[in-house]
């Protein structure tokens, strides 16, 4: 997977969910025992047999201790007071006789001891010291060491902050206590508590002085969520109420019928009306125009049109849309309590973010760019010419959270990378009808045939990012990013960024250094990040703001010097998401024991205040920035043919998840040797891609190992390979206990697939989710090309097995009786995913996308004896495609135009110079033919042989046409003779003469044409 931004949601091209989904779905077997803790793991974590910690082991244990607050008494050794505080206990050995004798003694004397204690007890206080530990950005600090002395304590009481940063010391006596908080990477914090009852402390740590030059200005936090107009919007309530009878409100393809009830306006803000609440009886209908949308609506809603009765709707809109309601504002009425309840329910829904989403819809809508509706409305208030939007949130029957969006800029659903302005979404968590029911361009654009995936719906265009990042010893990030941008819409003052919600912004400043207001609510709420400019920037000029932020969850320590890299698109304030190309100037300061590998070229490195500093610059604009990080060793791998600079980075030790296999299956693992193997594959694939697709977009590439086991990813000139790619076949057999052909296929594919993304996804991007197959499918095809062209003379078996795997991924039915291909056409992209078709996106976008390119190659391939390179027409097409889209994202339509320019005469079935027939069948359709083949061989004059072949095509409609290749084996393997055209459900006889007798004649030998 290259970089699937939906995934943030589920999958996006470069978040290569490629094969992560396959692993979860059983295509790739899970490694036995991974992520389970056993005795050896406990010892590795420093948990001894008495369930305590030695002083030497305490730091390793602090992480686990953070799961609960566990008081420890500091004596000769650190040990836990009671088993009740143990987070992890070693399995008990069988009970001995002595053990049971002791237990019997305890049971006998326990009542007597309790009675004695009751008699002798003096009144006890239940005073408590508790608190929350945070870093300068406001992110909680896990595993901080809290030392408490004084009061009634005879010796030091040791605590650890839990996963919420909390700690509690209970059952104390009144008095004066000294509290010290320590955490590696931060200065110690010491405070005094005069305890009289309960004390709940807010403790903020500071970064160790030598650790960073990125500072946090506490005064600047006063500009967070404090813009005066935003505060009015955030706290807005209900205003005037009007009776509403038989009012019809058409909005593009949607129609609202407010049959009977009341409509209550929200309070005006800056004299603008921005919302209304209807309660009563109403009905909503949406009738798609296009057949493809009608089919998708039927799949989702069970009907070709959406029909929904509702009892309440909350409307939020740009001020210019209020005029649509003026006709209903007649007779005033009292505000019903149902209106207040409906408005509160709406706020509870849209202002809440699930950290673990239920279903794809939540994953999309509650991602790093979750809508803060109040901030979106603020943009429209500050710019009266803001592109209009209209949102409706329905509580209906049977659907309790049905949302209709019309947004003229940014797309109706910005999170799915599409300029489509109109959408209907059913938010039903894990429900079977959860999903995007409709997403399409405006009705007027469809009727005028002007709708296009290549429409530019941005409000601002990013030109450059200058980012300085410090990775602290506790793996937190602290950054300062200067974003240079240019406005595309006059009058705009509000910029929205994708930024991981746990990265908390501390300051935003303008070009003159002045503080700017910004919006970032709690990470568990609608906590996406917006910056508010003091005034609208001038059109046609570059402007800049600087954002300072910090926090955690970008890096997770995988053990032994390896790290999981999260938030790969949102570790910095990303203005327009994946796909918008900009220049990057990146400086990283990291602990010297680790190595950081970034996109771009390394322009310099030095040490500063005990940190390793590297400076990276991108020579050309790129779609996204990222890095890998850990205790890496480097290997350079020259390419004297293409002269690309190729480097490999590998980890010398296994991550914690695989450490248990170190003395067994993975004991002989040789990461250096396997890195050279991966680099050899990368070099061969880059040579092959250069031949078939043209010069790559970057002169250098870094191939890096990551501890993730079952997915790879490709960023500009930076490839993340899973650790499984560094495990040889013998070790895989020992690991799984058998040879798993599907996993072997994954290992074969992952390196050439990810390297090919340097061309498809980065060299040529994609315009919308409809077009993502041009990246994932093309990279998958390139993996097949690698198996055919780069592995030597015995390529046939692996090549055939590759296409058979793709065929199965497309056509194999799941437990619901639905295959990925049944879910819908290739053009639907990420929307193919539903609760009943979880693997549809993977099977269609990757596998069927690869097949489309393979079939075009087959159609364009010259027959035997034609002379020259039989792939030349295909190669010319792909070179042209890459050149045309180096600076412009590719769409399905723009690729179709390139293919039509290079198609052969035979491919022009409709005699109009177009490939409508092919794209209608394979990109916008779901038909897959079945073929049968038989032939008779008879001697002919001159020692030749006459062949009478019969081909049958079935399970398609009468207009379905295709060309299928015929092969013959003359003793040296199968060679392609020709291709035969056939239409509809029919049988065609084809006669030809061969100059020698073949051993065998066959149809579609290498499975390059998709068939059942």
C-alpha cells in the first residue's frame, strides 16, 4: 500500500494498509503468539517471580505500571506492597503442601487478627493526594515517577502516572508533604502539599533545557479557542421559533419536506443567521441522476432512492443560505423543549470523537480533520463571499443519524479526497447500513457534463513547509512549522489543517511575529486544528504562519531500538492533505543513539547540545512528508545503470513483538544480508520502472525496515518495508510451521509494489478517491511486471500464481456471499467498503486495478512475428501518462485520454477513436466473463498444421466485448500467437495455420485477462 489517506480511515494510498487488511482478514496468517505476554516476556520487562521490581528493572516496569497507579515502598529493593496492585502476574505454580498449610493458618487466625485490629484501631483520616501529569503541550505523561515523603509516611511512597497521566495516593494523614515528579527527558518537578482533606494537583513538566530550542510560550495559549466570534458560535443557543407547515426545501438532488412542526433559529452571530432546528413531522428524499449512483444507493439503502421520515433536523449553513428559510418565517410560536433537546443531541454527536471508531463512517468523519462546525461557520462569517455550504443532520426513522452535505469548496466529505459537492451519509457505527450512501457532483454539473475529479476545490494552496522537530527522550515531539501558502478564494481568513489531536498547538503567529487566534478543542471532541488570520491575505501573493505544537502518539517504542511511526500524514499541520505537492525544508533533532531518515535529500548533519541534528530538503515539490526512526544501520547500494542513489536502513535487533522467537525460528536472522536482498530487488524494480514508465521523480531512495509485520508504505524517496520482508523462506516456515503460499506472495510483492509507488502515487498522483486505482492498481501491476521481467528465466510459475491470487481476491465470496467485485465498480474506490464487503476496496482497487492495466497491455501487445518490442505501444503510453501528470493529478478520464491516444486500430471497436467500451466494462462496470476453449489440430500441406479453435464467452451481456490471447507451446514454453475478439454470450470459431506442430494450444495462459 502506498499511502492510503483513507485510512486514516481505513486505508489511504500511502498509509499502506496494503496487506494489513489482508492479515486481519486471514489472507496473511497472524504470527503465532505475537502480542501475548508469557513468562519470558515478563522477565524481559523486569517483573520478578515475586511480582515486584528490582531497582535496576524499575524503568522498564514504569511503562507497564502506568496501566494502574500502584504504590511501592522504597526499601532495599523496589517491591510491590500487595498482589492486588500487580498489573501482570506470573502464572502460579501448583500449590505445595506448605503453601496450603500457610493458607490454613491464615484462615484460622484471620478473624482473631481482625478483631484485635478493630479493638486497637484509632480513628483514621482518608486524606488523598492525586493529580495529573502533563508535558508543556498539554499531553498527558505516562509512567512518570512520583515520589511522596513527609506527613505520616515513615519512608518514601512511590507512584507511577497511569495512561491518563493520573496518580492517587490515598489513606494519608493531614500534614505537609513533599512531592517530586521525575520522567526521563523532563526536568524534575518538586512541590509541597499542605494536606487537609483532598488535594488534586495539575502538574506540568518542562523539557530538559538542553533538549530543544523549540520553546513554548505559555501566554500564547490565551489565543486558543478564544476568538470572540468563535466563542459566540460555540456557546450559541436557540432564538426565535416559527410554526412550519408543508414547507418544501429542495437542495440539489435532495428534498426536505417539513410537513408539520416548528422551526427554531439559532441565535444570530455578528447579525448573521447560521442555523435552525426543526422538530415535528418531516420527510427527506434523494433521487440520484446517474445509474451508477442509483445502483450504489440500492446496495446501501435497499432502494434506488433514499426515503426517510424524520422528527428532528438540525440545519447549519453559511449565512448566504438563510434566505432559503425566509418563506417559512411567518407565525411565531413558543420554543418547544424538543428543540432544545434536539440541539443538544446534535452537539453531543458532532462534538464527540471516538478514538477507536466503530465503522468506516466514523473513521472518516472523526479523523484528524473532523468537522468543527462552529469553526467552519466562522470562516463564512469572516468572509461574506465564502463558498456556500448547507449541512442537515436528521434524526429519522429508522436511521437516527443521517447527514446531508452540500459544500461548494473542499468537497462534501473532505476526508475522502474528492471535489464532489453533495453527499448523504448514514452514521450508524457498526450497523450494517453504515456508510456513504451518495457522493456526487452538483446536479447542474452532471446535467451539463462538466463534472470532473480534477476540479480544484482548495481554499488555500500550500507552497512550502519549513519544520523544525525535536524528538525528546520520552518519544514526544516538539515542533515549529512555518507554512507558506497562497489564497485561492478572496477574503478567506480561516485555515484548516490535518494534525493529530494529541499534538497540541501552543502558539500560532503571523509573519510579523504577532500571536494569532487558533482553534483546537479537546482531542476527544471535535479537536481538529484551525488558524484564524487577523485579516484576509492578498490574492496572488505568498503568505506564512508559524505553528508551535507538541505531544505524543506519533512514535511508539517497539523495543530494541525500533519504533512504530504513526500519524504519517498528520505529524505536522498539513493544510490540504495527501496529494497537494509542496516544498519541504525539514530539520530534526533526536537523541544521538537513534537515526532519523526523512523524505528529501540530506543537506547537513551535526550535533547540538547532545542531540543529533539532520537537515533535509526536497529538490522538487512532494505530496507528503514523513520519516522513519530508530537505531538503524545503513548500507549504500549503487546503481551503475540508472544512477539512482539507493540506501538501505535496517534494525540489528528484533522488536519486542518478535523477541520470543529469537532463540528459535528467528535465531539465525541476518538483517544485513536480507537488507542487501531487499536493495537488490529495489534496484531491479527501479531499473524496470524506468524502462517501462520513464525516469523516476527522485534521484535517491531510502529503503527502510519497520517493525510492522504485515504492511509496507511508500513516501517520496522513502520506503517502509515490513520486518517480514527481512525474514527468509526457511525462517517463515519455522515461524508458521508450514509454507503459506499467500504470505509468500505478499513477501514477493511488497518490495516491488512499494518501490513502484515512487512512480504511481508520487510521480503521478491521483485526483480523487475514484482515481486511486491509478496508484494502487498500477503499483500492483508493476509488482507483476517485476515477477515476469526481473527474476530470471523461470518466472512463469510465480507470475501465473500472482495473477491467480489477484483473480481470487476479486471474485472470492465472503461469508455474506459477496465478492469484492460484487460490491461495485472499480471507480467507486474506498466507497466499496461496507459492513458486508470489508475487503472490497482491497480486492478491487489493488487487484482489479492491476488487471485493468494488464489487460490494456495485452490488448496493445504486438503479435508474434511483428518485429521490435511487442510492448512498445504500452511503454509509449505509460511514458506519456507519467509526463502528463508530473504536475497535475491523474484522473480516470485523463488516463483514458492517454490510452486512447496510443491504442491500436484493433482496439477501436466502436470506430470512434475512443475506449468507452473498455472502461465501461472494466472501470465503471462489474461484469467478468467466463471462457471455455477447445481446438482441433490437423496436418496441412508443406508439413504445416491447421488449427480450428473454438472460444466461448459467457456470463456477460450482449454488448460485452473483449480480446483474449491464444498461446502455443512448441517445446520451449508458451508463446503468444495472437488475440481473438469476441462479443456477448457467444461462441466463435477461429482458424489459423502453424508452420510446426505445437505440443499444446491454450487460452489466456498467463491469466493476464480477468476471467471467472
